[in-house]
């Protein structure tokens, strides 16, 4: 498939690299290609410069948000939650019409201190905001409840014996995302229901952040035991 | 130990019965003893009348919130989240001074429809509200992330291989609660930190409610895989 991954951070890189490795045609979307490629310092969380990563990753190209998204069958929103609506607007409403938008972002808000709270929760969610803003996109929420390395390789923790959630209004879009997750190695995939069910997985983040702190590792995951 | 369990619903009954079975001296607190004992119809969720349950449960007595709490070493808040502050106020601020308050409640708010949202979340929690309202109480949040039957017998799901969380400012109170949980059969007990960390487990409820609906059973639990 032709896939756009919006976002050049840890999450975007993990997903783009894995998808390309699986044979998909992957373009990473960024606001300013020249600026992104010109950076020669590690980013805020210590990732090597994007260009360094790109040069060492086969099968991935970089383009503007709009160029990356044009003709893509799946658009992955791997931007920060605060930037997601702007990034998707830059991708272009026409480009998103009928397109699967896999939203893996979290609406973290550190303005009140650490650990971050959520800027939207409880009676709304980032996924719902995206779906409302782009009503013809086929938004699916998934993978937001874990570290990037675990997203693309669930065997990284507990032999892969844990759970990923799907939320979305479009059954066909969820089926495509389910297939992608299966190729990543996921087996316990729970479809929670429509896009409003994304509130639950998004509201897992505060617990995840505390567990990261308490356990001293981001390589942790939730399993729904039943 | 002498333990007060505030609340006569499924959660209060499960905890009171289990604690009495373990040899503790248990009194269930209710607002109006006469009214509680006079009911002869099943409650809103189909539990038998309280008196029927009480008569078949050895070692449990019933009293007003204040009488149940007087002299108790541990007070379990098993009331609904909306009623919790009033119930604890009825128990009496003096009775709660220095006392361990095990808060298992959830601040569910169905005023906007089903499934319920939370009436407090994200930047605050029910446990924090209780701790602020009763600053000399030693509040510990635990057990709110599961069905009552699983709280008191974790082996009911997945052979007990799943996780319960502790949050609270008082290390001694958390140690007492940890010991109680161990006697219930809990082995994977994660101390998240101070009382503000209760936001995480409280924010699990929206996901739990959706899973209950999707999986068709409330006998489900979260395991932190690491």
C-alpha cells in the first residue's frame, strides 16, 4: 500500500521504518522538508537528526504533508496531539476524503506541569475531534497506548501477550488497520466500537505515564485478561 | 482488624463478606439503618435485599456511617462516587482522623447518557477530593478498576495473573492495604505513588465500561505486562 506517515519523531520513524520493511511505499510528511532535512542535532528526546535516520532506512522518502498524503491509501497521524489538526489540515481535506487516517497520537498537555494531563478527554477525544474536523476521512484510533518500539513489534514486551484497541466508525477502515497490526505481530486486537470509544484508550495515558515513572521503563503494555 | 465498609451495594457486600471471612470485625455503614433493613425488593442492579444478604453472611453487622466508623482501623469507601464525600462526612471527620480510608469508588456521571463519563478526572480525582476534604485521613486508592467479585478474589479471572494499583500519600496506610490485598489473593500490586496518581486508575473506567460492553462480561481485568 501507499502510506503517508505524518510526523518525524520517534513514533513516526518507528511506524515508517516498519511499514517500509513490510514492503509498503512510505512517505513521511513534515511541515517544512528543507528545515527537517537541515537539522543536524539530536531532537528534544535524543533521537538522531531526521536526515541521519532517513539515510539509514530503506524505502522511506520525505515530503510535505500534502505531497506525502496525495494518493495515500492510509495516512498515519504520528504528530503530537497538539499539532494533529494543523498537520492534517496541511495534508489537505481533499487528500483525506475517503482515506483511512490511523490516529496514534495523544493529546498530552504539560502546561500544568509534569506528568502531562490531557487537553481533551472524558466527554471527547482527539480521535473524535479529527473525525469531526475531517468528516469524510475514515478515522481509526489505535496504538496510542504504548511506546513506539512496542507499537511496531509487540514481541518486545511479554512475548507479545498483550492487547491493542481499535476505535472507529468505518468497519472497512478498521479491517485494513487490523490487517496492518497483524503484520506487525499483533494477535490480541479488540475492536471497542465507534470513534467515541477512543476516549478509553486515550484516557489510559495518565496511567501509562505513571507506570513509566514507577517501573523505570517505557517498554510496558496493558493486557486485557478475560 | 476492625473495619467499616461504607456502602450496601455489590461492592460493599463483596468486600464486607470477604473481610469477615478472613476474620476481621466488619460493620457495614449505611445512611439509614432502618430503611436499609426494611427494603424487601432487589436493588437497581438485581442484588437481593440487603437484609437477606446480611442474614446469610456471618460476621458482618450493620450500623450508621458514624457508628460503623467509630473505632475502625480501616474505613472502606464502597459508596458511589457521587455519594462518597457525603458518606464520609456522615462517618465523621473525627472518626476519620488518622484512619486508613481505602477508596474503591468511581466518580461515574451518567447525566450525559450511557456509558457514564467521569465527574472528576484528568487534573483531579475522587481520591484527591476525599484526601483534601479529610486531610487527616490516610487515603489509599485501590481496587476501583475491576468488578466487585474480582476485587476480593483475583483468581476469578485469568488465574489471578493481572494487576492492582495503589495510590496514596501515607506509606504506612499503603502497607496495610497491600497486606489486605495479599490476603484476598493479589500478587501483582503496583504502588504508583502519591494520591495524585489515582487519576490514572480512575481514568481506566471509561475503557473498562467499553470492554464490559464489547466483551459481554464484567469479569475482566488489566495486567501490566513488563
